[in-house]
């Protein structure tokens, strides 16, 4: 009888850990992505649908494994993980693989690794551990935020040099949200923001020509219709032509006639809008919002600083990708290479996203046991 009770309790804990509603939302978005891959290949499961199914399956298993690792493990290895990722960023400077004018990858045998993606997770671990050990009263003191600012500045500069402005800005935004969640005073953020505005002329002179062009094209896509402004113009045409219900899978003219480049990756939301219309777009955005809301609720219920900041950091990483990608394809911000989680084709973004969900589930389940594990 006692054994049965223990087994039943484990099942209940496991269900709580995974949050079945959130798993359902994740699965629905991914399934929509599979259908879009099928349509992108003009009615074939090759090459994208099959590979994306594999990416999702591997990612799901990874999520389950990570969900069962106690957060204390990530707490104890936080700085090791951070400095490992930082070392890889340094190696990119020394022996990085260059493609499309940027040096962002390391070629490790058959594996091509982008260390900047690892740093997005590593900075969450490092800042979470640091602020977990700082008394709330000391967080308001400038001397206590100099070290975490350094932890952010080093990878930010290295990623900016690759150059990868999009990833560098995401790293900065994630860190800023964690600082705020940890209790850093709002006026310090205001000071940084005003300083950034004042420094804009200097930053403009430091930007690469293609980065300046992206901003100019954002302000006026018509200035280069067949060049740098082509993608965003085609994206806006596709989104507008989708109407209320969309043209249907395999019937999107901008996609099927190859007017829209990268429709299975960075511009997949454009494809969604054209083929599934306003209804399909709002449905997916609602599902994303539901996932973010559930993660936010877990953060509010967390009982210790490290777990809370871990959840907030992963939520920020996920949410920023969603907001930046959808805003980009609608012409609300300049075009940057930011994928849309669960929908964009690719193994790296899928595995990173599912790994993040595993961290959230783990922090949610073991929140009350964390301090006991530290002792």
C-alpha cells in the first residue's frame, strides 16, 4: 500500500513537473510548423518536414532528461558553463569558421557549433547564481552590480565583433531583464538607456556597412526594392495578401513561386500569415502568449532566487525571439537573423528551446528543495 502511494505521488509530481497544458501548446505550435515545412517544400515531407520531426523528437527527449536534473546541478556548474562558453567565443576569434561575411561558428569535426547560442543560456546560469548569493539590500549598491555587468560585457563585445548584432542585443536584453527581476533599481536602467541614446552617434560610426543599411532599409524599404529591401517588401505583401482565413496550404503565391526567400527559416511567420491568414497568425501568437504566461506564473511561485531567475531568463530568451521575429517580418523593426522558436526550421533553435523548457520544468518541480540541496 505504501509502495503504491509513493508511485502515485511520483506520477503526480511528474505531471506537475511537465505542466501538461504547456506541453500541449508546445506540441500544437510544432505541428503547425510541420505542416508549414510540408507546404514550403511544395507538398513533400523532404527535406524539411522529416528533419524537423527528428529535431522535435530529439528535443522532446532532451527536455524530459533536463527536467529531471535538479537545478542545484546548474547552480554548481553555472560559472564553469559560463567560462566554457566564453572560451568558445574567444576561439571563434582565433579559429572561427566564416560564412556570409561573418565569423560566428566553430567547426569541430562534423559538428558546426555557434558558441553565441550557448552563451544565451550560460549568462542566465551565471547571473542567477551571482544574484542568488547577494543580499537584497546589497543589490541596490553600485559596487555589487559591477561584477555581473562584467559578466555581460565580455561576451557582448565578443559577439558584437563576429559581427552578430542581433544575438548581442538579445544577450543584453536577457541580462537586463534578469537584473530587473533580481531587484536592481529602475533608475539605473534609465541611466543606461539615456547613456545609450547619447552614444548613438558613436555607435553608428562603429557599425558595419550592412548593419547601417538594414536600419536605413527599415526606415525606407523602397530605396532598394530589388536589393536589401526585397525581403521585407515581399514579406509585407505576403502577410497582407493572406487576408482573414489565408490562401490555404500550398496556395501561397509569394512562397510557392519563390518570391519570398528563407520562408522555412527566418520568414516562416510570413508564410504562416499568407497561407493560414489572420486567424492562423493570431492563433499561433495566442499559443505563444499562453506559454509565456504559464512560465511567468511559475516564476512568481518560485521559492528561491536562483530558480526564479532561471525561469525568468529562459522566459525572456523565448519571448524575445518571438517578439523580435514577428516584429521583423511585419516591418516594425530592422531585419535581423532571429529565428521563431518551434516554427523555424533548424536543429539548433529547436534543441535550445526544448532544453530551456526542460530547465523551466525542473526549476518548477524542485523549487522547494533547492535550498535543502545547497545545504
